[in-house]
C-alpha cells in the first residue's frame, strides 16, 4: 500500500504541473472577477499542437489520480 501512496504523490505533482502549463482561455484573472470579456466555458475552441498534448495529458493524469485514490481508499 505504501507503493500506491508514493505513486499518488508523484501523480499529484505531475497533475499540478500540467495544470499550470495550460494556457489561459480568457483575457485574464481580472476579467473573471469583473465580468469583462467573453468568458464562455463551453465555447467550441480547437486546441492544436502542444496545447492539445498538454490538455490530453492532463485528462489522462487526472483519471489516473482518481483511480489511484479509489484504489487506496478501497484496499487501504
């Protein structure tokens, strides 16, 4: 069980780094609070190149994180 917890810590760090590497999809943090700009979370935008790779990697690592947490909780 100690092994799964070490893997969970590593996956957590990778997930945080991948989340921070993603580019912003709005005009900035101030526009989120003031309502300025066009903040549409469900807009149909195409990701290309490195953005798509980082986005897909974040999704895969997030799913892995969730699975590890469930495994540790069920078998721990």
